[in-house]
C-alpha cells in the first residue's frame, strides 16, 4: 500500500477519516457482496473519492450525501474538498435535488473567485458541466439559454472543455422542439467525440446516452445499442455510479422501439425499483412515463392512468426532471382511451397548439403525427388533422435523409387523404414497431371502409357500420307463396323461427370465439368501436378487426342486424368480467 509524500491523502485518510468513513462503509456495504466490501475497504485508504462513488452505487444517494457532508468537516486538503464537493453536485442531481446541486456548484465556483486556492482545472470543468446539466433539469428554457451562451463563446478551433460538451448534450435534445433532429444528432456526436475531456465518468456516460437517444430518434437502432454499451463501459468500476437506472431506461426505450414490449417493461420495472431504493429520483418520472407508455401498448389503460398519476405527483413534489415529451403524450393517449377522441382533441388544443411541443413529440415518437390525424378525424376536426400532417411533412423536409421522419410524414399525410398506397409505404418503412403496426391497421381500416361503401352504397347501413366491412347476409331459403309469413312488426323480437337470417346467424355463431362474442354483445348494446375498445382494453382497430370476423362468420352486414340477432347467441355466455382474457 503506497504511503508517504507521493500520496499525501493517504495519511490524512488513515488518521482523520478512518472512524467516520470506515463505520459508514461497513454500514452501507452490508447491502453488497463480499467483493464489494473488499473494494470499499481498499478504496478507503487509497481513494476517498472512489470510495464515495462506490458507496453511492451500493447504498443510497441520501447516505452517500450524508457521508460526503461528514467528510467535508474533517479538514481535508483544499483540492480533495473541492473534488468531494464536485461529487456532491453529481449526487444531488441524481437524487433530484437540483436546486441544492446548483447552489453547491455556485458555491464551489464562487470560492475560486474570492481568492481562495485556485480550483484544479478538472474540478472546475466538472462543476461547470454539472451546472449546465442542472440548469437544464431545473428549467429547460433556462438550460437552453445557458447552453447557447456557452456555445456562442466557444472557438471550435480548439478542443471543447467539459462545459462545452455539456452544452452540446443539452442542446441536442432541446433543438428537437424546433424540429432540428439532424442538428441534434450532430451536437450529440460532437459531444461524444470530445468525451475524453469530461473528467467525470458519470457525465461521460451521460453524453453517450444522449447520443443513443438521438440515434433512436433517427431510427439507427444498432448504433443506439452500441452507444448504450459504451455508456456502460464508462461506468465500469463505479458499480453504475448511481446511473444504472437511467442506462436501463434507455435499454427499455430501445426494446420498446423494436417491439420487445415484455422485455422493455421488465427492464423499466427493475430500473424503477432500483431508482426508488437508491434515491436516484431524477430518473423516476421518465421511468414512470415509459412504463405508462408500455401499459398502453399492452392495452392496460388502468395501469397507464396509474403511472400518469404517479409521475405527475412526483413532478409536482419539485423533483428535478429529465425533460421529455413523453409526459404529456402518455396522458393524452390515456384521455383518448378513457374519454374518447373529443376529450383528447380538447387536450391537444391545450398542450399542442404551439408548434414546438408538436415538433418535439413528432420527432421523438414515430406514429404520433398519424395518431393526431386519426384522433382529429374521429373527433370531426379535419383542420387539426391537416395541422398535424403539415407538421409531419415539415419535419421530414427540414431533416432530409432521416427515415423515421419520412415514414411519419407519409403515414400522417396518407391517413389524412385516404391514400392506401401511402399507407402501404408507411407500414413498410416505419422502423418503430408500434408505428408500423398502426400504419398497417390504418390501411386495413381504409380498405374495409372502401369495400363497405362500394357494397352498401349510400344506404343507412353504410353510415351505421362506421368502419366495419360490408358483407352480404346469407340468403334466406326461397319461400313459396303458401309458406310466406305475415309481416312482422318492427319491434317484434327476432327469433330463429321468424327469420331465416337469424337461423343462419345462430347456426354459424358457434364459430365465434369468446372475445368475438363479447365484442358482438357490446356492439349490439349500441356501443361505438371506441367505447368497446375502452371496455376490453384494446385499440379501436383491434375491435374493428374482431367485428369484421364476426360479420364474416355469421353472415350479417350491419350493426343494425347485429343488434337484432346477437341476443340469440350471446345469451348465457360468459360476461366480459368473467372471460379472464382481458
């Protein structure tokens, strides 16, 4: 073990910090393995800063902050004190205490300005980087102004320092509100290219995660995955450095884009549990929002709504946030599922009337523009649908060569104008699983509607079916004059004996699944596709799919007929709450 003048911190650590640090190390290490305990004890006498980072990963952020506070009272050398305070900025940011983190950063920088011993360059640059990130987490508008100010004073003929790298990373996400994904990707790449100038391994990892986000936005999933691995490599030896939850958040997002929803949910759930246990509260709201979005993909509207309530409550408690358009997006989809398109349109008017939030959302969520178009048309507002389609087109034009934005524009515009060829292209070109599925469902719905209109013409049944296919009813056996029944009053219940079509429907009804019987029952009660979707926790397109199968199997061609006949073959069938399939 090294001693002497070569490492003056060792003697101080052994003499003055042993009792405090060692007892705290033992307490926190009780949560770790034997190997972790050994690493902590080695770090105790060789690297107090490394010890504190390790404690933050093994135990909780609160305990590590408490330990740091104790260490800062021990009269350690000024340089070590400055490094410990720098670490305190990182830990408080991870813990969501953004205001305190910024106050600590300003205190460190102020000490240097008051004639106290000059801060080591690495410490100063790390604090400046932490301040840039902190301002971003506290208030995105303030963070943007600060980052733009830093970059205005940057001479790109010299290598960027840590503050410049942080400013690049901050602006990388914020320029998406201007629709500049290409510029955001450039800034994120530039930050990673200079990442070795970032003294903090935690912030180096964060630079890689920002780039992974932009690569996901651009649809470069393979590159995004390798970039997340690079972030993990930066954290080797730190036990995650308190950032394992945010790494898992990015993994979950990648899995969700690829359609591996169960894996994405497991990853996000484990990350949320770890963040709550360790006190890295900065990452809790985006993890809750991610889980809410995944719940929607599973058709679990109750679960999605519960996640919305949780992250809204967390954000209202004043915890610093990682800015994201997902917060409002999940809540908007829950509103549509719970209360229908008109309620969602009202919320869209409130939250997305300005182009900036639309651009940020459409850039980061493939399929969102088409969702806006679909919802607006369902609510009877073609103007809103046209606004969303134009926004998607603008984003694609302003960012040429970005396949995600090109596919989103084709999807939204084709849905607006009822263009099946465009929807085929969107379903083929979308890389995002949910967006691709939505485009395929939109195509099926459009073709079904056209088929229905061709078959039914402009009759009342065509209007009543609203998105269901027209199918000719099974022909009734020819009747002879002697056997022709007397006219049946309109309000007379239909029975198999009184209507050949009812007999045919009842005979063919055995082919219906339990899900289809439930859909038929709800539709026969007068519920719309949207209302049925909410009841069975499926999308309206899925309800439409089941309804097409019902009409095909039983030989009916309208919702009116379904309402007249369905009671014959849904009686004594399991109710929706008894099926055990939703």
